C-alpha cells in the first residue's frame, strides 16, 4: 500500500540538514573571494584547528564523502598485493561498492566476525596467521569503525589491545570515523585519546553525519603515509576547486564546539528512544545503544505498518530488524510520535 503520509526521517543522520554553526561559516566564506584548490585561509584555519583539537601535528585533507575518505586513506596505507582486515559488517566491506579495492589497485578485504560489530585481537590474528604463502594477500592494515555499524563502541582498552596485536604483526591501523564525534561524546574521551594515543595511524572523520552538507576530513597521524596524498585526492576527483566551501563549515563545527554538542544531542535522543522502546511490549533491542543509532527487533507486520505511516528507517539487518538513527536536530516530539505509532501498530 502506498502511504499518503508525509515522510518522517529516522533512517540516517544523512537525512538531516545543515546545522546553524556550519551554515554561518559557509555564508561568511562566501562574502569574499579566496584562493582555489585548498590554498585559501579557511582551509588552513580548519586544518590548524584539527591539529589543535587532536593535540598532534597531523596531516589534514578534505574530501567530499566517506567512501572517498576511506578508500583513499586505505590506498595510501598499503600496496595492491596487501590486504585490509575489517569486521564482516564494516562499511568498507558492505557499502562502498568496492571502492577500497579499486583505489588500492586490488588490495583485498579480509573479514572477521565479532560480537556487537567489533573486531577482536583474536579475530585479527586468526586472519594474519591463516596463511603466509605467496598466494595469500599479505595483511597490512586493520580497519576499525568507531562507532561501529551496529552503534556500539570500542573502548580505549579494546583499541589498545588491537594496537598491540597490530604491532605484533606489523599492521597499520585505520579508523573509519563516520560517527567518531558520537564516540567521543559517549565515551567522554578526547579525540586524541581515541586516535593517536591508542595507535591509530589514520582517521576518516565525518562531518556530513554531524551537521555539514558534505565534507570529510582525513587525518594522518603517521605522516609518512600521507606522502603524495594530495595527488591521490586530485586523481580521484576529490580536490575541490572551491575548497573553502568544504573547510569553512568544518571550521564552524570545530570553533563553536558544535562537533561535540551535535553528537551529544544525537546520542541523548538515541538513549531516549531506546529507553522508550524497551518499555513497549513485543519490542527488543538487537544491540546496546551506545551512540546515536538504535537497532530494534519488531514484528514484520509492525515494520510495514510504520512505513505506511510515513516513517523512514532501514531494515538491512535481517528479518524483523530495524535501525533508527538520531541526528543533531532530532526532537523529543518526533520520537514520542514514533513511540506512540509503534505502540499503536503492535497493539493492533
């Protein structure tokens, strides 16, 4: 049945608009001309602000989207005959259309299972030691997603344990930070504490999911890996001619602190929704709610009824599974409407 209801968006934090802080800086950058191709003052200020926030003299690059960020970063961290170890649910494995393999000229992704969407040192070592012959793509990189694809988080202790196994086998550590800000907010940790201080070599930090229209930042803490990286960006069509319109909104997030307060709000809304769902009969959470995503198991008939009511959400996690994602602008009123509709369709 086709619904005539207006859509109500909780499918992804990508459906949200531009936050006021980012818009303010975007408009300010538009007041005057500036140099092209990242040579402008806005891009320099944003890069310096990242270095200040992470307390590290890292190399910073800006690209349009997350697939480009992950694919290009990984291509710089290994060679075509290497492999990248990731979780079986990792975005680079399931949702980037072979981008990491394409941009690395053939490096293979090796996947491992793990509870709550997380890699373990044991799982990593099993793939590294599985084979050592010339016919097997040599493991070179471990890729972690923080927060994970199922909304869970790696603790500092878990990250350090993975760094230890990476050191044992001479592996580099990449972090897909599509919801990195949400992880910092939830763990009450500084960006440094969740990256270079636990041995992360490169971070792809998303702004799109946290209040920007577009734009991801790639930070190399292992600066040797960033050699000629600007050429990779150019060749891949990721060098914006008017780069200031990517970097200025980022600066708005960083200077105002909205990068964190936006994430704190989204996380709080997810907790509110999670608590409300657990109070409903016939509803059970699939994973702990630790960031801004809520995964819940609903009767299939309830899922269809909610879609008929105009609710947008993903069901890619199996029969009966639904994902709701909160954003910087999600309201309690919206979530109360959702909870009321879920109660209604279940009781019916």
